[in-house]
C-alpha cells in the first residue's frame, strides 16, 4: 500500500492540519448517560461537524486496544502491524536523539539498591534533573564504548535517561532489567532470539560497570533498563506523501513518533494547549502538514476524571476558531484511540473523526460525538486508511491507473 500511495501522491500548495486529541473517545459513566465528548460544550467542533464529514476509525483493527505508538503510526498512514516501535526508541527520539537503523535504544532510570543489591526505590527518590545530568555526564565519560559498541547516554527528566548502543550485530530482542517491584534484585537482560545475544551481553556489562561507578552516589546507586528496542526503518512522509510535515506536541513520546516518520518538531514556548496553537500560527506558512497533539484528553481519561476530560475537550474547542482562521485546505479532528474515564485506560473503541474541506460532501451529523460520528458519511474505517483520504481532499493524489 505504501508503494502505491507513494506512486500517486504529488506536491501541492494545499495545507493540512491533523488535530489529534489523544484518547478523546469515551464512554458514559452510567447506562443511558453521555460520553465525555458528548457532555462537553463544543460549539466550534459541532459547527465543523455540521459543515464537514464525520465517521469513526478503528485505531488498529476492531477489538484491538493500541498503545499510542502504533495508534499514531496508523493515523500517519503506516501499517501499525508492520513496524514495531519499542519504548526505548520512542524515548530516545523524544529527547532529540538521532537514531540510525543499527541502533538499540533503552529507557533507563536511576534506582536505589541496598547493601544486598535489593531495589528499595525504583526511581531513586526521583532525583533532580540537574543531578541526573551530572550522573549521565559521569557515566558517559567513563563508558563510551564496550567492545566494538559505542555507548551514547542522554539525560531526560528527573530519574530518567536513555542509553543508545550503536554498532554492528545488535538485535532488539532483549528483556528488561526492571523487575517492576521493589524488594527484588534487578534482572539480567536476556536475549529472546539468537540475533540479540550480543545486545544482552553488552547491556548486562554496561549495567555492571555503571553500578560500580555509581556505588557511592546513593540514592542513585543503580540503573534499571526497560523497552530495549531496535530503531525501525520507516520511510518518511516526505518520501511517501511528498509532504513537508511538522509536529506540535509537548510530550517527548509524541515528538519521537513524529520525528520517526520525518516530521520536523516545532518549538513551543510553553506547555499549554494555547501555546501549541500559537506555535501552529507562527509556523503555518513554513509547512504543508501539521500534526497537533493534545495530551490532556488522554491523561484525564487515564485518571478517570470525567470532569477534567470534559474541561480539556472544551479548552480545545475554544481554540478551534484559531485554526479555522488559518484556513487550512483540510482540517481533521480525531483521536488516536479512546481512553474512557470509565476504564481509566486505553480501549479498543473506535475514534470519532471529523474531516472538513472544500471538497467534502457534508453528512447529516450535527455535533462532534461518538454516536453522531457513527451516523457519519465516512462510515467506519481503519485509522491507517485516513491519510489517503486526507491527501485526496488536499488534492495531493493523482488517479491510479489509466
Ligand atoms: Zn494515545
């Protein structure tokens, strides 16, 4: 499919805004009630739903609850079952590390162990970011290479950092060393396939040396590693869609995902939703595709806070006219997956979808909500089918075949 799409996409002047409210889909708190989105006061989204065309998307496939990684890949038009993106890779990309296809990346964090090597705090009392930077510098100075593998260490926030192992012969099939509980010793990394035996050995050696270097720096006297994974080789959006894409997101993971498919990460001056919209306004003339990611809808769903999720949706709604003012040729609003407050977690339910463009034939949907979208003209499609539709409405697809 990627090859076909790539053969029929063309460069054009038109502009696209894809606004993703993470986890926006929800459920009523009690039978007969309304969902979060249905409860929210959203006059602007409702107006767009009336003028545009609506539908539902299954994030991956019916019944499959996705992580935000595969769910976003699908939204960007990639087959999420074709590319596996590990957490370590996402984290590395999210803090601005450039990965090559041979790299293995791991999320690491400082932890506290007692004299017997038993973990007493998996997060080392959430040491300060400044202390984290000091310790990462120390580790990097002392461990730049193990055998023929280069080691690249970069601090994140508080107790978190990323380690990239760069060299030939490394596979990404390695288990994590974090036992996920206090009161246990860190685990040994183990290879789950023969291609990853060298990785497991290097990871274990790295942790051993790091433990030795850190032994007097309590509470950060040990490290744990998770999400050890290999960088996937994903063809960028520039190549497949001939787009010049940019991303506006505040959370590292989403910046990482966007960077992975070739998007330029735009600077944002603060952390609020309005700051993200300001970034969009400031850079609107520089790119032709904008992915705008809203995290609050998902985090309030995970917290199970119905009211907070409604507030987050309403906050986005109030800012919608700012995007309308920019007059993108195609404006899409959707979620990557549902995060119903009722479940306090991601779910398999389909995402409400709204597409507005000069070329859409409006349906009878009157407001932006799950059940209204279920009546929409786009029907129910898989999220990975959305991107060709967006490109078509942006007049960036030529006909297939003679
Ligand atoms: Zn998500």
